[in-house]
DNA sequence: GGCAGATAATGAACGCCGTTCACCATCGCG
DNA sequence: CGCGATGGTGAACGGCGTTCATTATCTGCC
C-alpha cells in the first residue's frame, strides 16, 4: 500500500482541515487527534506529517479558517448601519453570537496553546488584527480619538468584549443573577463609549 | 511494598497539590501528569487516585488555591485607598500583576477544561464570585448603581479586565503598537466609569 | 509471641496519544 | 520491460490517564 495518489497534496490538506474541524465541532479540541483525523479521511496518521509539520500547525490553520468566518458577520454588522455606536454594538453581538453558535471552534482559537517558547504565527496575528481594525473606524468617528489613543481604545474595548464572551460562555461567571452575554457586552460598550466621548482620552494623552 | 503510612491522607493531599503546582509553574498545564506528580513525591500514579477522583479534580483544587492567593493583593489594593476609582484601578492592576507574575498558574485557572458535560464545582464558582464581589462596593459608590445594574456593571467590567489580561499576556494582541496590559486596563476602567457616572445605567434600567 | 484481618500502596495492564522512519507498492519514463 | 522516484504505510518509541488484583505492612486479639 503506497502511492495511491487519489488526492493532491492540496486536496489532502483540505480533507484534513475539514476532518479536524468536524472533530473539534463535535468534541472540542480535546477530541482531536492525529489518529482520529486519519481514521476519518481513510489515511494513516503518518500521512498527516507529510502535509503539516505537526498537529499544532494543523490546528492553527483550522483556527485561521474560524477567524475568517468570524469576520464575515462582524463586517456585516458594521455595514448594516451608519451609526457608529450601533456598528460597535452590532459587531460585538455578532461576535458573541458566533461564539455561542460555534463554541468549540471559537474556543479552539483561544484555548490552543503552543509550547512555551514557540510564538504564534503571523497568519493568526494578522487575522486578530483584522478584527480589531474592524472597530477602529466606528470608534474613531464616535470619539474623535486617533493615533495611540484610538489604538488603545480599540484594543481595550475589544479585549473587554472578548473577556465577557469567554467568561459567560465557558460558564465561569455563575455569579448572582448571571447576565446574558449580549447584555454584558452592550453594558460594557455603552458605558465605555459614553466615557470616551465625555473625556478627551485621558489615560493616553497625558504623556 | 504497601502500607508505609508515612503520610496522612491530608498530608498526601497537600504533597500532591504542592507538586502539581510546582509542575504547572515550571511547565504549564501541559507539563502536568499523574506520573510526573507521583515521581516528584515518591509515590506511584495509582496513589493519586486514592486521594482524588481524577486529575481534573486535582487541578481544580490547585486552581482554587491560586484564586485564593490572587484575592489577597486585590483586597490589599481596595484597602489601600478610599477613592473608589483608585480602588478599582488598583484591583485591576493587582490582577494584571498577579497574572504576569504567575502566568502558568493564572492561565491554568482559565485554560483547564472539564469534559463537555461536567459542570465546574461550587468551590471554584464561589471564588470567582468573591473576586467580582470585591469590586461591587467601589463600583456602587462611584456610580450609585445597585441591584441588577450594579451586578451587570461588576460582571462586564471585570470580564473586560480579564479579557485584556488574557489577550495581552498570551500574546494574542500583537497589533500595531501593542499596549502594556496596565495601560489597557486603566483605559478600560477609566472610560467605563466615566460613562457609568455620566449616565443612569441606560442598558439595564430600561425594563 | 504469634496469627488474622484490615488497609496503604503498588505495578502491571489497557487503550489511548504525537511523532518518526525504514520500507514497500505503485507510478511514469526510457 | 525494467528502474528510479515517490506516496503512503505501519510498526515502533516513549508518553499519557486510569483501573484493579495483589501484596507488604500495620493493628488488634488471643
């Protein structure tokens, strides 16, 4: 058994990513294994290493796909209105909605941990940057901020929305009267924006 | 070889938690294994299962300890001043500082995933609730909020701070001009508070 | 002192895991 | 037809979490 050439390297790559994605969807990152992927596509585990350097790299590519898909509804939310505050609220709701609809895929993007020293690849960093950039324009319009202050605002606000999603959707926020995710993202954004508008970006324009 | 009785069940428990903690500190959650713990304390893996139901339970107890230790500097920050805004900023900085000083322990609290259906135990939920409650009083004083609105504020603001810490400390926010963690938590809190003060908690007082 | 029963701990075993690599079946080409 | 290149294999290595029959030791009783 060798040299069957039923698939191109490219086709094989897609088959593997597809299978991996399905496994993550069904059983989470923990349910993913080289052997399971191989079983699913009718190859042996060794074949995976002809296409990817290791499982981590494969997972990173699944995550890249997930981030690409996540961007679509967020962009749509931004395009759906001209009111910058509504754009931000909509993008956050789209984010929360995606996370809730595809919990295992979404969590894989943030739970997957590379070995201590290895840095995340550029193609992931770039996609996260795209998400942050999505909210820069509305944020600039609504607050008049720019430069470093705008950057800080985009990062802190977006990290904040992400934090709300993480904690609520992983059930780590079972506090008194646990709030719905969107309720909390709305709360965070509304108040943050109100503060941003009422002040001239105090913390970052000091130096 | 059996029945050495060199240690009480309690002592054994502490030995195991200590060893597990050290392993997590040194190599992260991924570096933890029943065999490694056993090796470190001079017992065999089987012994661990006389004390804990499984590794997950052991890890949850390590996490409980971590959350207890995390609360100390946060409480100190709140006690250090009477200005509620400074209390909140201080608590967030203490949180970020702890996360940076003990990255692997801190991350273990949020990266550890239980099998799909199993819910997190109360002794973890309670400790997270304690952290959120820490900021309720200052938040109430600074904004005048109470009831559900106060609850939502505490949860969204604290989740936000957590999100900032997660994304900056795991290196997932390598965007243009990456900001220091404390810079972003300050930014988030300052603006959120300003917004909270300038408005009468709009999103939650509507119904 | 000697013996029985209780029990703390073992260690071998099961079925997984990621990863490597010598090997071989098959292909295209001369 | 033969041959070199190559796609893919599958066995192997050292790890993992977890279970459990077995055993060495302790305790209490005669």
